[in-house]
C-alpha cells in the first residue's frame, strides 16, 4: 500500500511489491515536486514480511552489493530509508529488490535471520 499527497489531494494505491510501491512514489514525485509519499504493509496483514534487497548498481562497489534482509511489520510505515537486520541502512530509492535466493546473501543478515525466522528455508547459496 502506498499513500501520498500529490498536487494537494490524497492518493492511495495498492501495490504488490516494493518495486511497485517505489514506481508509484516516483510517478507522484514527477507529477508534483512537493508530493509526499510513504508505503506500508497493511495492518491486517497476518505476519511480518521479510524483504530482500541490495544496493542498486552504482550506489556502492560491486563487492559490497550483497543482499540484505529487511523485516517489515504490518502497519509499519516506510519512508526515506530502511534498516536491514545487520544494521545496514539503505535509502528506499537506492535499493534493488530481489527474489528469495537471488544475489549473494549478506553474512550478518543470514546469521541473524536464521535464528529468528523460517523465511530462510529455500535460500540456496
Ligand atoms: Zn546485511
């Protein structure tokens, strides 16, 4: 879900993935440079969701582009940046979102994630 204020009125859009959310926000920002937008997981979502993302090409060196884990709680509003399990903070506009199993996983996120969640089942190295 993304919500925002564009050209003075409220906009809201249901989105399925972080990429969709970001695409909406960037559209709004193009339409109105004063637009504000945030995105969040619906409060009625049954459980926290783990997202996988890495810094977009060009943001950091290739060797540092490992895939981090981001845990999003239902109802939590995301704006500006997001912090991975390992403590790495990335701007939402500078993240390339990945599917489970894609990319080189961040070792720290892996260790912390393995203790706390079942979402690691299926991660292949
Ligand atoms: Zn990490």
